[in-house]
C-alpha cells in the first residue's frame, strides 16, 4: 500500500533534518547540535537498538532526560518500529515495577548506575544506556536502511503514561498511523492556523520531560518549522529565562502563567523576545487571560486538549484582541478536529447547549493500555468522549463549564478523586473519605480531603498524608484535610461535593 503524503512517522523529522543539515536543532547550554548531527545521532541509536535485538513491535521504555540524545533515541526507537513507553519523572517504585512488569523488552536510560530504583524495578529486563553501548561511535556513518521507518501503521507507536493517581498508571496508546497524521508532527497536514503558530517557534524552550505528549508535540512543531529547541540550565527561573535565552515560544501551565504575570507586573521583567506563550492544562480565569494580553502583548495562546487527543482547540491573540469576550473560551477547534457537544444520551446539542464534549481526529489515541473497559467507555464509534462539559457558541468557540469526571487537576496533572478516597478510607481511624478540587493560585487546583472519623477515633493529619504518599505518590497528597461528623447529601442520595466545596469557600 502506498504511504500517505509526508511518509510514516518519524519520516518528517528525517526529511526536515536532511533538508537543512547545518541549521541548529538544539541548544543545550554552550553546546549547539545541528540537524545533520542529529541525523547521525539518530541513525547510530537506531543501529544500536537493532543490534540489541529490538525489532518492529518491541516494547521499549525510555527513562531519559531532556537532552538532544534523549530526543534522538526516541526518534530512533520509532524508526525501528518499537512501541515506546515514556517513563515520566516522579513515578513511585510501585508504579515503576507495575509498568516494567508489562512485557517490556528493554529499558533505555541515561545512567543505570545513577538509577538504582529503576534497575531494581526492571529486574531481568535489559537496561541499555544512551551513553554506553547504544551511543554511536566517533566517525559513525549511517547505512541506507538506518533512517528508514519500519513501524506498522496500525501498530502502537507510543504509550503516554498518565499521573498514576488511579492507583495504577494509565497509558494512552497512539498508533504509527495516528502519529503520521498528527496535527503538529506532520507538516503535510498543517493548516494556516498551525503554520501561524509554528512561525513563532523560532526558539522553543524545552524543559520538563520529553515523555510528555504535549511537550513532544510542541518541540516537534518547532523543529519541523525550522526552529531550535533551547534547553535551559537548571534551576529554571521564570520569566528571566526568556530574555536570557532569547526564547520566542514556550508551553506553560496556568499557575506558571500567573507567576510570570506577577513578576512582569511587579518587577518589569523582560519578555519582549516572546512571540508565543501557549497556556493549557487547567482552567484559566478570563480576567487573567486579559491581563496576559495587556502585560505581555499579543503572544498568549489559550489551548485545550488531553493526553488522549493532543491539542483540540486554540484561541489566538488576534482573536482575543478582536473580541475580548472570547477570554471566556478556549478558542475554536483545530481544522483537523471534529468537535460536538452532546447530552447524556449521546445526542448532539445545538449551539449554546451545555453537555459533554466529544471529539474525533485522525491523530487521537486508539485505547488505554491493558484497560479494555475504560477504552470502551471513552471511545465510541471513532469519537472520543472527553468527559469535560462545555458549550459551543454560534461562532464555533468552546466554553468549558466543568468536568463530567471526578478529577482534580494540579499543575496540569490529572488526579482522580476515587483512589485517594479509597486510600484515606483504608486508614483504621477513618470511616468515610471524600476528595474535591478547590481553586489555587499556585497550582491551578488543589486536592482537599474531607474525612469522617470512626466513632471514638481522631485520625492524625500527618498519618493520613503519609499513607497517601506511600500508596499513590507525593503528587496525590491532599493540600488540606478537614474532619466532618456528617457529610452533606445531594437529592440523588450521593455525597454532595458542591456543598463540600462550599464549606471551604464560605466567608
């Protein structure tokens, strides 16, 4: 079968690097890596992975930092046709053991000696080091087949791990076919709106982790547009890094945006190099988006998306300038996204009707890793149920009004209430436990727990927090705990979480 325009992922990266071999691809401190050098690195890593016995369909877990080598080894794994599982930072030992027990063929890491917990969790699974046998030798020359994609269009290309707050990290599976038609990673699919955004990505700030679906798609957009990925020194300080590294584009969470705005307002910090600040991950107050436009100029883009789907909607600065009321929206769907709002029975609602947001896109995920029940609930006849609530106006702009799923989003990370409630309720001093999300200027939302003690017991706050940390990880620990004797009940007979939140917000 003939391949579609643009080729099988990651062919677009290979073509872009071949077309401009002398152009910088990465800046990492004082080191600049050209696109031609990235081709050599990628080809060498691909040769090393094949020499290690990895074949199309092999499952490879990546435990790598934010470096040119980390990007090259991921692209190399895709060239081989592997199923890539990114081990995000912050996984507990229990989560690592759970993931690496799922038929992983090899783990690629930067430094096995410096990651004893990874080695322990891997057990008999092979560890391959980017600085060891995998690294291309000096003078390496790519053979004709080293840079040829070998993936199966219908096979899984990547598994993006969620926060693990369900008690077991969920993975969203994306096929090579979907990656080949991705809105950011396939220039053959770029529309005018994507090209406008990509043109601002001359110097994209790359930080955090390359295992993030969002970060990878946006650094990909920068590289495919001819831009440079700029990796900052640590510790990373916002907003000073923008001027220090002449950054033109950056992805940010809502809490980080608030900190940037405070610094610009209070100290006059220089953000003049910025051309695109893309804000996503949690609700953004309209007045703060308006403030961003006033303080930073026409650079702030408000985006909405999910790990399952990638970016879905975008509000551009020019749109906001033309109609300030659009600050209440997350913009219009990308041209490659179909988006509808439906009622509880799955029937489409007219403009202005509030319901669940459903989306369909060629680059969406194909299911949850080893979770057919959740897959069947979310994927319906090619559509993805976002489980977010919203409404479309007559102009096609989306206003989000809440979430159908019981989650708290802290620093753009989704935390499910149920697992935290179950852990708290397992404490011998606790009879019932309920978790809600409350607004927080620093983290977007914060986790707050309500507990009903066992008769005659008085649970210690420190003991409850330690139990959550040990079971689910530090990121799932509630910021606050309140004790109740009675839990408010809604008309449905279920605990009323709206009333619980109100207990914290009453004057």
